[in-house]
């Protein structure tokens, strides 16, 4: 700019026929403007004069020719760049030094691109997909098997056990009975439907029964006490002519001496020791 009407606001020298600069509506000769307002270049530390291009980034300033990658020295003017520890780097140098490698394809995840992180590893968004259906997982729930990730529907379809009773997927825990998986809440007595997980039960024709139901439905009754004879009551029982006794109930009907391992006589429905039977 030139002027024949004003003086420099700082040195008061005439600006007639001279170039000048304006700042806050005041006119300055070039020398005064540069000494008062020029920003120092971050690289060469020299002032960036008003006839030079001033490139600014986060409050710092560079000459156009000084705005270069701190590692390879290539110009960053009108090019993408990244900052690390106050150093400016071109995207290639930044990637070589600092960018993460994708766990799947092992290629660099470039600055500015979306990065997915899971279990301490990084993925390109396009690489972070379900191993089976290849759909992006993003922030969806997922399940890992080995080093491979699956969306929940695909994992259940491929690997999850299905309950033998309700046929639904068992997502955690469960019970194995006759080599079949069951939900804990589905593993119930075939008679009264009481949950059997953590309880004693008896198997009959591949169905589980609680002790009470098994005793009511299947156990033979002791000829003496009339209570069911089950394996849970002890391994010893006596059988004679289609009648059974608990070991502790097999006693002489008159003197109550134990007849287990002894000879005995019968009298109608009673069993007697030799002494009582001969009296």
C-alpha cells in the first residue's frame, strides 16, 4: 500500500510514496510494523515480516519455507501433518514412529482414521469385524474365541450349547447330565419340577428325580417300616419272596434281634429267629 496523507503511527515518518501496514486502524511503516508486531518463526527464530507468509498452528508461527517435517524436512504447506511433543511431522513419518499397527492386517493405522481398541490391541474400523458374518463390530457386544472375534448371534450359532430342555442358548454356567447341557434353572425333577442343581437326585430312564419323588414313584417299600428303600438310605437291604426290608428293619418280629446274616423262620407275614420260631 502507498499513502501521501499519513505518517507512521510509531516513528512519525511520512508514509508518502511508501509501503505501509495497517493495524487497528493505525498506519505503520514496514520497518516499524515488523519490529513491533512480527511473530518470531518457530524454526529459524527470525521475525516473520509483513511481506512474508505467516503460517500459524496452536499459537506458534512459521515462515512458509520453515514449515517442514521435523524428521524428513519435507514441506508441510497445504499438506496433512501431525504434532508429537511439539514437533510437526508429515503423516508418513508420524505413522512410522508413533502410529499403531492393526492387529488384523498389521498395517499402520494412519492419523485421523478411526481406530478400534480391544484387549490392548488396535484395529482399523474396517478390520474389526465378526469372523463369521464379516459385519463391523464397532461398539456392539462381542465374544472372543481364540484370537477371533464374533458378534453374539454368530457365536451362539456356531459354538454355544443349547439347553436340552428349553433348547435356548446357555450363555454362562449350566449343568451336564447324561452328556447333555442344561440351564441350571431347567435342570428340575421330572416329577415335581423342583430345581435339582446342588441337590441330591436319582436317575431313572434318563430322567432326574428328587429323592422324594423317586421314592414315591419307584422305590420298593420296606415290609417292616413301610418306608421306601433307596440307595440314599444305605447300600444294605434284604429281599425274600418278593418282600424287601431295610437292613436295620430286618429283625425278629417277637424279640427284635437282628436277622441280618442269620437263619430265620417265617410265620405268616412275620420273620422270626430260630428260638422264637421254635417256641
